[in-house]
């Protein structure tokens, strides 16, 4: 047997359990797990999974809401040498069947209320809430005492968000994720004394791999919540139980818009992390004005890199609120043209990465893998600008840049202009086919109160050159988003193209 070197997800928990066995690791609803108890539960869960006839390398789907059982299942897969496949709990029909089928999951761990959505013939086991569930069977299962996984083994298929195409399973190794955890700990100033709340879906890489696992690595006490409920989050802050919070811009926007946001005692919140999608600068300005003593961190990256790639720290925000910061510890990045050549600082280009955090490619998709990795660098698909001090600003997704009359327009700039109007709750800017302009700049807006198309076009023209202002404004009740908060612009283009 090859000796283990501990550079594994499994090793992260083992070390914390040995270092601080009696410290509380996880709180979920009315259940509390010390590090020693969590470690033992993971060993029992690993044995249970292997006892179901699975073998190292088999894929195990995870189709459930946030819970302690969900976390234990991921760590158990890591300990047993299985490959965890997180599945968006909102998926149904063919979208769900595609992930189960494409990953080749031999077993799906599912919340009982979701299991009926699984495609016919899928072998599944209840995660929790039944007498014979995965969680309920742990006390009667002997602990796993088999070989440790190797650092180069796959531990997760992390599916991309699928905003522009079918999701692809990024093949993450133990080594890649452990490097990413250390990058997160150092760049985000994570501390064992922090009191973090984890309310975003654990199937999403940001909550699981940027916060929960790194916090477990350093021995913090982690409060796992079912969902990012505003009342619950603000209550926890006021009660002194939470001082560190990660949320995508959609959640911060909702919190800032609450009538009681200006009156609640939120002085106990010390660290505020945002990411997973672009934060509108006007919204960030309002948040910073309301909570001047709060440290804001912009976290940027993508599934294929584990996902954290760059961070803008609290003391770096002044004068660069639209920046996503500088690269984290184990990430190298460049901005290149279509030929892969470096562009001068200040010039837009595609940001590319080289890092031990990177995935090994896409599961069973050799052509997509070859297209994404060129000359040792990963092509991100993000259009960015780098300045002379090493700070990156994401301009747009390469596929979302609008070609209007032969001039390239970044949708983010137009969106930021619209967000400065009090009648705009949310906005997404897309290009739609147009005989005259090739693509017409079109704003899809969720209104706040009474506002007209003419008002918003005129407002945009006050902040932008005329050619960048929307040619058309469409009002909707809500923007289509994936669970990480990213707007599904592909759906908007399909919906309004006619």
C-alpha cells in the first residue's frame, strides 16, 4: 500500500479532530458535533457506503438540502476513496437525469422529499429524516479502517453552473482542493475564533470549499443553516452567534433592501464575503455606507479552480470597488488575446490560470478539456483587465460581450449604470439580434416601484456614452438565476430574441 501523505480532504478533518477533539465543529438545527464526533461519524459513513457495494473511484450523487448529513456524506466519500457528485437540489426532469447519467453515479444520496424526482432506475439512499436513512444508520455501523486515499485521486466532480452550455463535471483531486483551502484561509483571513454561518447551498463550491471546509481545517465552530433566510441571519448577528457571513450579491441586495436593515444592531458582524456573481458597485457602496466598520471581501473564481482565484480584501476596496482583487496564494493568472498572447495592462482580454488548484479536465469530455487547457493554462471564458499593481477587474463573460454596430460593449458597465436608479431592483443586460446594430443593447429589469422604459434609457445616457445605453428595456418580475445567484443570460436571450 502506498503510504498516505495527508494532502487529502480526508486528512483535513483528521488533523483537526486530533488537534481539537472536544471543540464543536458543526451545529445544525438541534444537533451538535464535536470534531471528534464528526470524525467518527465520517468513518462510520465511509464504511456504510462501501458496505453498499461501492468501490473506490465510484461516483456518488448528493441530491439534498443543507444539513449535517450532507456534509458528513461528502467527507465520507473523501475518506472511502469515492467521488462525490453534488447535484443542485432545484434540478428536475432532464436536467437532473443528465447529471446522474453523465457522471455515472452508482448511488445517489437524496433527501426523501427529493428522491421522487430522480430518473427511473436510479439507486438511491435517504440522506436523513427516515429510520433507515444514511444518518440514522451510522451508530450501528463499524468505523472504516481502510487505506487512505491518495492526493492525486479524484474526490469530486464539480459541475459547472451551465449558464452558457450543458454543465461539465470538473474533475477535482484531493490535492487541488487542499491547495484551494489553504488559499482561502490565507486570502480571506479565516480564523478559528470566527463564528461563521453557512447558509448558501453546500452543493455549490463557494460555500463548501471556500468557507466550510477551510473553516473545518482550522478548527472553527460552523453553523450550518437550511437557507439564507434574512430574518434568521440578522437575528443570529444580533444575538452574537454569527460574525462572519458569505452571500452572493442577490442575498446582500435583499438584505440591504429590507426596511429594518437600517435599524438592526449589526455591529457584531466583522467579516462580509461576497462572490459567485458580480456585485453591482452602487449596491456595494450602500452596504459600506451603512456598515462602515465591516470588512468586505470580494471572492472571485470558478468551479474549475476549486473555486477561489482572486480576492479583494477590505483594505483594498478604496478606489477599486469594481475589482475582484489579486490572485490568491496558489493561483497564477494572465490576461491574453485570442492567440494566447499577453495583452498590455489596462487592455481587456481573457483571463487564464495556472494552478495546483485546477481540475484535471472535464469528466468524459475530452474535446471540451482540450479546448479549455492550452499550453498548460486554463482558458476561463472571463473577459478581464489587469492593472499595473496586479489587480483584476472582470469586464464580462467572453460570450456575454455585446457587439453593437461593430463596437464591443461590456454588459456589466451598463448594469452598474442602471443600478444607480432607485427604480431598479435588479438588472441584466444582454445583446439581442438586430438588423441595424448586429446586437441591440437590451436591459432586462426587475422594477422597484413605478418606472418607465424612457426614464431608464435617459438615465443610462446620463452615465454612459449614447452607444452603450440600452436600445430597449424589458420589465420582468424576476431574473432567471442558478442557485449561486448567477443570472442565466442564455435563457434571457432565448426568451426575448423574437
